[in-house]
C-alpha cells in the first residue's frame, strides 16, 4: 500500500542562463512581463545545466523525502533521458508504475530572466501518451493520488483514474496548469467533483471561475467539489479555504535564485502536512518552507527538504497566517 501515487509529467530540464531583457506591458485590465531577445542574433549561453523535472516526478521526490511511501505513474520514452529519470526514481526509492513508449521522453528548456523568474519551453513527448488501458490497476493500492497537469490522451487517463479513486476510496490532490484551467470548469468537472485538495495559482483560478477576487474565487472553486482550496500568487500572499475558514499565508522575504519547481514543492508539502496532521495551518507552513528552500537554489529538486529539515525551517522562519471565518 502506497501513501501517495503521483500522476503527471516527467522531463529532462536544461537550464540556459543567457543575457536577456525584461519588458513589462500594461493594459487597462492586466500587466504582463515578457522576456525579450534580439531577433536574428546569436546569443551566448553563460551556463548550461541538465536536471530532471516535471510535475509528476518533482512531487514524487518531494513526498518521498518527506517520508511517504511513493510511486510515480506516467509515461516515459524508452531512451537515454527516460533511463535518466528511472535512475533518479530508483535513487529516491520511488516505484515506477507507468509505461515506457517509443516516443521521446519529455524535455524542457528553462530560460532565466533578470528578476530570476523563468520561461519554460516544453516538449511533452511521451507525457501525452498515458492510456488508462496501459495502467496495471492492481498496482494502484494507495491512500492518495496526486494529479499534476496532463493533456491529450493522458488527461483522459486522469479522468478515469478519478473515477477509479472514487470507487476505491482514494483521495485526490489536484494541481492543474494553465493548459487545463483555460479549458474551463466543465472540462475539468469529472476530476474536480472527486478532488479533496485543489491547488492552483491566481491566474488558473481566475480562468476557471471567471473572477479575479481571491475570496470570491476561493468560494466559487469550493462549490465545484474540492474540500480544500489553495490559491498561490508568486511572491504575494497564499490563500486557502476549507469551507469554514479563509487562511492567508504571508511569504517571507528571501532572495530568489530560480523559481522552477516552487509550485510543486509547495503543493506536495501541503499534501504531506494534511496527511501528517490534518491541519491546514501546519500544511501551509510546510508548503511555504519547502518552496522557499527550492527557490534559493537552481533546479526543481536540488533543495527539496526532508521532514526534520522542514520542521527546522518552520521554526527558524515562522510564517504569518491570518484567519477569517466564512
């Protein structure tokens, strides 16, 4: 019996640190930041690093380091990059219960910016080829599923896994991406009505419910089925709602080196906190501690903490949480 099976993407990530410009475009309704490169130029790369990424494996490693018996369900290419990911999973004592295909393993190029945020160019490859019929249902003995973003054929597998979870009393934590959120609530309803914890960022929440007020979005999302809603917003406050209380978590002011994987670290650590203590405040503190660790280093997995390290970080950098009753 697993504590958690993570379902999502797996990639090899290449971090390309180059000279770029940051352009801010402001309209009457929004403000957007764009990374700019001169057209037609050859740009030197200052540093090139290869690591592994993807929401499925990032969260699997995070949860395993926090002491949970974890498996990863996804689709990998039967190639060198796929073997690199399998080696990582084995090293972290995570079981691979997915499938190998003849498609290329997922691949991402991460471009850094002046303010240490990032733009990611992603090739999905094998990640889109997970079919429900390819899954060995006998291996799905778990207390929780953690769903990260999947599209195409793999999203259909997620829907069927959600139905399987309901029939087998398996709880679901769901962390959709912009890819899925922009398709709307009806597209996601088969998963949302079976979800226990929904974690998404402010943009994704707005896309799903058509609002841009956090309190309204929390309650609108709660009505879609999930029992706990988390809305993150970059460096700004993190908001949570459990049907009774709104929690507002104020992040610490720390130096950001690189933000890739911060969302996965937060979401997986929040889930761990709920599993360990069934306490939203404690889970929020766990999520913040691990995400703040990740952004002070480069790479999605390099500074994922163990449970005792998170407890130490929580004590050393206490998070401020405000609470308001419904």
